[in-house]
C-alpha cells in the first residue's frame, strides 16, 4: 500500500474502498475480508449509509486488528453545530465499536439554498470537529462536498485547518478550481465516485487508453486520479474488481494520456450541487 501524508503528519492510504449502499452484513463481511487480503486499509463509511454496525461486525468476525485499518466516517446534516456533531461522532464510535476514528468528515456543507446563516452553521460545526480532534476521538478532521467559497469562509475562523475534502472527481468532472484551492491550502482530496458511478467507463477516450495500456477503463480512471494527487475511494462488492482497482501502482499514464483524459466530456456520475442540496433526512 502506498501512503499520502495529511497536513497534520498522519499517513493515509493512497486508495480506499467505499461502502455506500452496502448494508447486508454477510456481503459487508465478504467485502472487508477480500479487500483486506488485497491490501486495502482505508475503509470509508458514513452515518447516512446505515452500515456502521454491519462494518463493525465484519471487522470483528474477520479478526482484523483495528490498528491496521484507516476508518473514515461522516457526520450527517441533522447533526450540525458544536454539540450535535460531537454527539454524532460518539454515536458512530459506539456503532463501530471503536475508541477512535482515523478521519471524521462533515458530510455536506449547510447549503445557501436552505440556510441564510450557512457560514455560521458551518463554522460552529467545525468548532465541534476541532474539539473531537483535541479530545483524541479522531485522528484527522475534514469535510465533504465543500466548494471553494465554503472553504474560504470556513478558513476565516478555524483554529485547525481541514485535512481532507472528499468530493466527486473523475474524468469528465475535473473539479479544477477546488483541486487547485485545496492544493494551495494543503488539503488532501479524496475522490468519491471515482469511476463516475460506472457510467464513464464506456467513454471512447478512456477505452482507447485502456486498450493501449492493457488495463481496464476503471484502472485508467483510478490511475488518472492518483497521478493528480487524489485518493480514490471506489466501491465494489466483487473480488475481481477489488483486485483490479488495487492494481494501479504498476504503471503510469503519459502526459499526453493525462491531457487526453482531462478533455473527456461529462458523461455520467452523481454530480450533486452542494449549494442546491437539501438536508434530506
């Protein structure tokens, strides 16, 4: 496993596995066992995924040492604010049967569409995140789906800067503005939906590069993200794809190939606008 270093010195695996929509306990156990044997150490979950208990049982039954895993969890929208986000973290810790999280993230910023005081809400929530970090319940703190203006306002009041911003990035959704901003502020980006929800894998440009490299389209996308300094978090329940997704460190894309992938048009994904999102739930 390759590693990156967060701005607080903590090492984070260079690729992880997502668990969104994996709620069946037996499937979760199989995925975790297979992923661990393939070398995965970063596991991404969230309170909104309703699978924290399933993940805890999978780790327990697999006899995997907690210290060998990097577990990321996220606070849901109904737990914004100084006290509520700390309460959310403690509930997740209980469900996961662990004393600490390796990373804890704010799942969505308070949107301008719903909250005229979105700046203050995000600042208060972050203050609670900082307290969790100070108390040693989390080793790293960060955000998800934050745009440049969200981070600009947040950084005006923080005492501890975010270490991670998890956003959807893949060929066809380059997110250049937020990538540049995060790089300037030493915030590592995790790429959620790094395969564009599977829809981008039929793109002709990606397929052509994959054929030339004797790799799969998914491997080409993941390699593109890794060479951009991102940490992709693909989700799959199939052992074969777990193996393929991990096999992205034995080749490199040329500058021409990277530039070609930069020009892929938008051809699928989730692509939710965090300024428009409701609190849904």
